[in-house]
C-alpha cells in the first residue's frame, strides 16, 4: 500500500487529537519536524522550524534530533538525508515531488552538461539528488547571487534547472550563464495582465515576487526575493497592502507576523484553478504527518555513492552561506 500510494493509509480514531499526539510522538522519538513555508498553515504551526530551502538545509545540518520529519517535498527530504546520512529521514508522502526538479531528468542533464565541458555547474536546490551529484555547488533563491558571485568573473557557468531564476541572476550579476530550460509550474502560471490590473485596482499596494516567476512578472515587482526575503520585506515596509506572487502558503506566515496588513495572492492565468498552490506541497496533511511519525515511514533512502557525491556541492553552499 505504501509503494502504491506514497503514504500509509490508516483509519484513525476521530477522537484522537492529532496535534497532541504528534507532539507526544516527536518527544518520544527524539524527532524534529521541519516544514516549508508552502505547506498548509496547521503544518507550519506544529513544526520545530519553518523556512525556505536554505533555512531548512541549515536546520537539517545543525539538528541533534535522531529522526528528521520533513514536511515539504521530496528533493528537500533528500537534501536532509544527504546532509545526515546516518539519520533517518521521513516524509509524510513520497509522491510529494516537484515540477521543477522533474523538469531536469539526470540522463538529459548529463547530455546537456557534456556540451559545455569547460563550464562549472551551479544547481538550484530544487533538483534531484542525482542532479546534485553532477554539480560543483548548490544554491537556493536566497543565496543564488552570493553563490554565483563566488566564482571568478570569467568562469563559465551552467545554471539549472530553473531558467527564470537563472535569467534573473544573470540580469543582476552581468553573467551569461548557460541555462537549463526548466521551470516551476506554480511560478509560471501568473498572468501579467491580471497582475497589472490588480496593481491598478490597488495603487496603495506593493507587488512582491519570487525570482522563479517569469521576467515580465518580475519587471512589475517592487521587491524580488526568496520566500524568506519576501517575508522580511513585508515586515520592514511601510506599506499596508501587498500583492504576493509566490505559493500561497507563505501568506500564513505573513498574516502571523503582520496581522494589521493585507496580503493578496497574485492571480494566475486560469483563476479557476489552484495554480498558485503547489499540488505537491498540499499532499502533506496533519493526518499523514501523524501516521508518518507513528510508523517512521515513508523513509527517504539514497544510495551511499549518491549521498557522498551530492554532499560535496551542498556542503560548499552551506560553508559559503554561514
């Protein structure tokens, strides 16, 4: 059943208080719960640490817990396992993947890389462990400029898998990195026309966007940054209203830290669908988290050689980001 569904299906007594049980099991098993900003608010609230990809990697690298429960998507849990090869890492649903990571199959990226043998490879953390083994260094949206700037100006670079983030980093660094043609389906679904109309409707609002968005969207933005950067920005800005172009889960944290401000999710091309939500992130649930922690399954497993090779570029990123 686990292999088929990606999670353990189990009937739970409706009288069980899931939050209390999760906290009890966490203490009993010496576990830490790491959650991304994009999961549902109730999952963020129960976590020991909530953050973006950089913060989560740093939290995974410093935890003393014996069991890591990753409430996010698969590549994030893989990163935690690579950083902690001797610890057990579990994920509520193994099918919580990533459209961006899946846009760069390892075999195709190998062929792509072979065309540019003199280039170093900078890989966005939203990638499979296999892709990380082919990388010289990993980056996140929070530290991508810092990572790219760490190379000599004349160093030839490949950046993947996100072409939108790569284009943005090229524009602010003056680089001409070779870009893999990959993208996040959530951040590619925003409608420039609808956003422009929304800005006109709310002239007192600031428009903030994640750099995974396409260039026409970013050109409208008052501020561009990672999810943590966006969260920090709304706290420091004097504005009382914001239009936000990234996955809607971040609005939970924004409303918590700025209850007196208004946050409007940026509209997608098809406003009738949930395109502003990551369907993979939303596979996580309180029930799945409880069952996952109870059985310590599903477990994220990687071959030892993959862990060894992928750890090198991740550690380089962590060392540069201290």
